[in-house]
C-alpha cells in the first residue's frame, strides 16, 4: 500500500548547508552525489542490482510533493514506489511522483517501467535537468512496514523536461550502509 498520509505537515527537506545535525562523511557522500544512484548501486553490488516495484498507480500526492512540484495541494499524480536492491537485499526505498496533468501527452511512460530503473531513464535523457538535492530524516510511517526504522536519511530532487517534472525521493536503508562502509573508500 502506498504512503500518502500527510501526517507530517512540518517535514522540511533541506539543502546541504542547512543540515543540522550533519550526517557523517559517508552519508553525506551518498546523499549529495549528483551522479546516477542506479549506476553507483550497480558498481557497489558488482552488477547484482535489481529494482522491485512495490506500488504504481494514480493517487493524490502528499502535501510536500505538491509543494515541490508547484502543484495545488491534493493534486493527483503517478506514484511509483520501489526497492533498489543489491544482491537481493533492499538497499534503497525510492518514491517517484509526477503530476497527471504533466504526464499526459509527454511521452514518459512511467507506468511501463516495471523492474527497470526510472533513475537510469532520467540520466540517459539529456533533456532532463536535475534541480538541487534536498535531504531529511524520512518519516518512519511513510516507509514500507518491512524496512521501517527511525531517522533514516532520505534525499529528493526534481527532474524537469519542458512542462514535465518528476520528483524522485530515495531513502537509504541500513543494509546499504553496512555494505558501503565495508567496500567504499569514502566511508
């Protein structure tokens, strides 16, 4: 079941300079990496990367999503929630949304991605421009039940192509940190 409840109206997504308390250096490196997360996870997993769709469909967007997409509160959009997995383990929970009005007639078929990575599609289409990355401690209640934990770092950014904007949020799960710290020179 998707997580649409706006029970955290004061949730603040922040740019790197305003973070307090600051994440450790490893988390900062992952949170503010402007490259493709799909590619980075593929490298870290030695090509044992996969995407598992959890939910895809039309629904009212959360208040913070509407604000980020410059939409009226309660606007309907396409919601896609997935796990990004390494070696079969969920490393990242991702939620991507786009307004119904912008998707219709644009040609981006978010409903046909299946187990393909949306991020890879966004990075391969040079017409998409990525806006600034914002981060927060992602609300535990918005996570799937099997990965719920307190104070997990999440990031989001908006990708624009003409009238279409896609908001992509990625929450880094504990299993990713254990692997990243074991195999990365930045952690």
